[in-house]
C-alpha cells in the first residue's frame, strides 16, 4: 500500500489544492482536499480490465467551472454542515430561529450556497502497517451559511489491503448546532460504459421515511411489496418511477453499530460494493438530475450516470423530534463511520 501526493490545481483565490492517491494491490483511489472529493476509484472487473467506477473529473478547474457549478451534482464530495434537505430553510435551535439559504426548490440542501463540497480542507497524510489515508480538516466559522457555532470537522479516508475504503467523520462545536455529514460519490460499476439501471441493489432496510416532494412527513413506512423494496437484490430500473429513486431508507440501528447497510452489484463487470455504516439511514439517489457535461470536447454523464448511496441521518431531521437527532452540543463529539468494500467476483 502506498500514498502519493501531487498538485491538483489552483483555486480562484490562489490557494493550491492537492490530489492524494491511495493504492493497494487492487485499487487506486484519488482524493482531493478541495471539497474532500473522491475524484476516481480505479477497480478491475472480472476480466481484469481496470476502469474508474465513480463520477468525477481529472482537473480541479472542471469542478470550479460555471457549467458544473450551475447544476452542481456534488460529485464525490463531503456534504455539510447538513446533508440532504431542511424544509423551507427554517431551522430552530434552543429557541432561536435561523433562516438558511433556499437552494433546492423551496428548501435548503446540502449545507447551502457554499457548503463543505466547495471548501479547501487542511490535509495530513496517514501511513501505517495496515492502511494508508488522508486526514482532512476544516473549521466552519460561526455563522457560515447562517449555521450557529464554530464547527471543527474532520474526515479521515483510509484504504487497507481488504479493499475497504473507510470514511470516518468527527465534529465538535462551541455552540449548539446541527450536523449531518455524508459522502456524495456516484457509483457506476460498468465504468461509465452503461447507465446504472441494470445494477442490482440490496438494502437491509424494511422501512423508509414517507416523503412529500422530498421532505419527510414524519411517518416511517414499510417498503415490503412496494417499488421501494430492496430487501432482496433487484435491478434499479426504477419500475416506472418517473425520476427514479431519491429516497431515505431506514435501518434498525439506533445504537449506532457498524452494520452492513446494503450491497450494490453489476453482473457483466462482476463488481460489487458492500456498504457498512454507523448511520441510521441512507439516501439512495439514482441520479436522474445528473447533467450531461462537455469535457475536452466529449459529452459525459447525464441522467442515471451513477447512483449515490449517501449514509446519513434522515432528511429534515430538525423538524421531526422522533427522528434520530442531528443536534450537536458543546462537549459532544459527532462520530460516524462508513465503509465501502470493493469486491470483484
């Protein structure tokens, strides 16, 4: 196993972003400290042919381009302070009201106008006998995107010989705030050759949050016998859903144990990903709204180009006291972990 570093590009304010490459005998994973973004995961298929299985770009300037930012799909980034939606951007903490940016229909999405996906993190290389990785840190100032509290955020990516990509999240605050961190990688196990509708998904979730226009009603409903039933492996093909899936599935994981949340697989490539998490839920987004970009003269991506498996707390938790809390108080530590395990069969 090894880790290498090179310059990824220069931000518009003149600061340099770095690209860290984590490799073992099977995988090569590229991560930049801009947005803590996973830009590529090179993985062999069952015939030994290696392709990148996530949506991403080879140049920093593409992530900063107007074309990308206008319809930003958050490729590979760490999302914060609050992943997913807050209804109408309205947040109340300890009796004080905060009005957040409205950037997704009538709602607040993924931390606002300039969330963690557009921040430059401090980086520290990790090397040990068992793993290589990078520790990424960011201080989100009190009032950033109108969230309260100075929030110190740490995201640690690690790769081991078992082909486990670990993502460990920590956060601490000096004022009560809300935190819901996730990674927004879009996987395509064909290496982008086809879309993801023929991928098979299995989830250890018998329930989901009932939603109206992407906002939970507060009810937790069973999935068995519905189009949302992934309790046994089935193709994503969306079964007539006009815009595919963009839904939060509920795990029975109140204690925050590291559980097997689900498995994504694709038959022709023989590739498979097992997802383990301490989080209580997972937003499954099949990428209907992914734009088609023109990169170096070639058209890439578009609807269903990838599937995001976003382990997290439930959307709009701040308005539903019965949901697992996303509040973080001074003296507490936000501590969550997700592992993506890559397997070729």
